[in-house]
C-alpha cells in the first residue's frame, strides 16, 4: 500500500468514527439509551466497571484506535476511545487535518502527548521522519512508554515538560481523579480546571534546547493547558528558523484571554497566521483570532498556525 492509499484509508476510517462520535454526543437520557442500543454488551461492561469503586477498577485499560492500534490508559478517560476508537468531538477536525497533511519525512512533535493518540496516528504516516512525544506526568508517561517504547527507531519518548526554562518546576497532576488531560505547570489553571490535583516536581527544558542536537520539527501539536506561551518563548529560535506548522489548543472566554491570547500574539510576532479547522479538516483563515469570539470556535478549540 502506498502512502497516499494508506492516507485515504485512514481518512475514510476517521470520518466514519467521527460521525459516530457526533451522533453519540447527546448527554440526555435518550442519548444514553441510543448508546446502549448501539453498543449493547460493551456499554454494560464499561459502565459496570465504572460503577466499581476506584480501588477495584482496572488500572490499565486497553483500547483500539479506529486504525486498529492499541493504546493503554485509565478506565475513567477511556470512554470515547473504547466505543469509537477516537477522541472527543472537539478533536475530530484536528485528526482529519493531520491525516491530510502529515508527510512520510515529517518531524512531528507531540507536546502534551497524554496517552499517545496523536503519536500513534502520526506513526501511521511518518515512515522516514521522526516523532517526538512529550508527557510530564510520570503516571501517564508509564502508559505511553508501555505502548511505544519498542515502537521503532523513529519514536522518541520524553518524560519532561517544555517551558521557557531548564531545570524542574511544580506540576499539578489530576490523573488520580481521572483528569490527567488537565495536568498543568500553572497552579492557577489547576485550581480552576481540576477538582483534585497532586503537586509534583517534573523536569523541564526548552524547545530550543531540546532541538540543539536533534532534528527541528516540521509540525507541532501543542496542547499544554495554558503553558503554550511559555513554550513559544522557549522556542523562539526554532520557530524563527524552521517555521513548523503548529496545531494549538486555544481556550475561549476570559481564561483564553489570559492564557491563550499571549501565545497567539507571540506567534503573530513570529510571522505566523491563524486558521480555523472545519469539520472536514480544511483550513479557514482567521486574520485576527480572538479567544472571546465564539464564532471562531464553530468546529472546535484547536487552531492551526503557519507562516505564508
């Protein structure tokens, strides 16, 4: 199978999975009944496990992606992947965008890799390039390492956070309560977004320092719960020199104005332009992305930044 044939196959599978996710997004009782009708025994099995006390739930829950690759994660955060092999509805445009644009020789940086969905997706298309995954939470990194440690010479796993400095910093980890996706280096963000968190110390470095003896990225996925600006500050030279495409989460509302807007402005100063991603994965130019403008979030909260 050629790369383009594989890309087409993955896009077809992704679109099918995406339709299921959107159809199942109804949180009402009627929506739950539909999910039960669609999944039967699988639905009952999952909710039976979830009904167990935390002590008795399985710690390592295996799921398959829509392209039939295994991921390992906590039961509490597995629902969408368990049923549909994909992420939540807000991530669907990003998935389609990456499937359309990843090339076999790309150097992909998955910053905020979490359980490795995007790392695994990139591995399907990047056969001659490199994939670098960054996950600061020691607990979540164990899942990542279990799946990818023998994944090939082109995958590099880093139990480290990227920021604007080197050394160590406090990290506010919500994984104990099934909120690992909200783990952050910023205490005020943790206080707003995580019901219960554990403060730990993690290693940190800068993007510029990391690439000093490595290949520069051609495309970056950046989802770090408010620390995007700090990473951009610590990667100025890399972003100026290599101009990678950046897929970045942008929060809306007041929290977006406080944490996402500085990152947007920093990218504009580096010559980047901002684009929304439609439900089909296509880009729409947004000349002035404003976190308080709800119309910009019609398709999700991830945006693409690239230079002319």
